[in-house]
C-alpha cells in the first residue's frame, strides 16, 4: 500500500477510501484484466472464434505483462488468500467459459482441451515472467505458445479425420 500511495501521490487514507482492503486491490486488478480480455474477444469475434480465442488469451497476457511486480503480487495473493482466490477464480472462470465456447466452435468437441491448453500456457508464461528476472517480456513468451497450441490443434483435426471401422477380411467374416 505504501508503494501504491507514493506512486499515486495520495495519502494512505485516500487509498482506503477507494479500497477497503489490500485484497480489494488485487480483485480489482483481476477484474480489469478480465474485462480487457472480454473486450479484446468482442472486438475480434466477427473474424471468427479462433481470432476471438487468440485475442482473449493475448489480452490476458498483455495486462499481466504491464508490470512484473504487480503480476507477482496478484499471483501471490491468489495462492495465499482463499477469498482473493475465490474472487479471481470467478472472474477468470467467466473468461475461461468464453474461451471454451470459442474453441469448441472452432475445433469441435476437443475445444475444451484447446481452451485448457491456452489457459495453461498463459498461466505458465505468467509464472515464468513473474518468477524469473531473466525472462523477456511476457508477450514474447506467451504469443508463440498460443500460436503453437492453436496451430497444433488445427493440424491435428485436419490430419486425423474420423477413423472408419477397420474392414474385416473375407476369412474373418466367414468365421462369424
């Protein structure tokens, strides 16, 4: 709180007028991040579900990539505090449900797996970004992961058409 009020140029009392607790700040940061992801999705939805899905994940990354320290604080708070974790889970849950819907519209029944892979990529990239001072910008880590996941799912769905039942030989048919 001291660092925030110093940077904002306000008194500590002013901070607590806007935020009843430090946890409320974390929840608000997650709310801002998920709101931006929803806006990015909405802006790209007309281009198709894959464009919307990609925009959603990248917007999460862009927001988290704005500050290594703030992202580290958000991750820490959500891991350490069950109330903050519950609020963050509800907010991310809304975004994740939209990701699942977009992924299913794009690749079919395996869409949920794609959405999970993208969320795991985002969380892994965010963890790496916040825990390693040597890591590059978050978007340099995340964007290639997002593209690789999407392209991999598209290739897999084109390379493996539904399997036909194996044809039995005449000898096998006669045995029955």
